[in-house]
């Protein structure tokens, strides 16, 4: 089995047990609520590894940190994630000074969205 380690942001689709409030439940929750159904959810993740032989990605959930092997067909890697920076998240590349300047500009109405 050949596994390649990579780090790419993605969206993955997987079946989860859903609790009475519509959230992933069961082993995916600390709340002791009844499971009402199984549903397919699409969530944000990071591809940690790839197995070409079995056509699978190991994906880590961005919000909860869960890790799963997911079929490649159930993982989408948007093109926009490659524009601008290595992972597509331009906000993280801004310095604290740039962020503070942006906050001041918004506060003073320079963007017209006040």
C-alpha cells in the first residue's frame, strides 16, 4: 500500500448519524441525544494523505479534527484554493498591521458598508 502525505484544503462528503438538533451525533458528539437518522453531510476538511491504489484520501475535519479515509470521488478540491497562496486562504497571510489598517478603514467608512 502506497500512501503519500499531502496537505490540501477540501470539502468532503460522508454519512453521519444525526441527532435531534440536526448535528452529527453518536460517537461524533459529546451530547447524549438520540439519533434520529443517518444523513450525508458535506464538511470542510484537509487532505492529509492519498492512497492511489485504493483511490482514497485521508481527510481531517477542519472544525472537529476527526480523521477519515474517504473515497476520492467524495472529496472536492476547489480550484480557488490554489489562487494567491499555497492554500488559497489570503486572510491568514495578512500581517497584523494590515488587519488593523483594514479595521480602521471599515470603521471610518472607507468601504461604504457602514
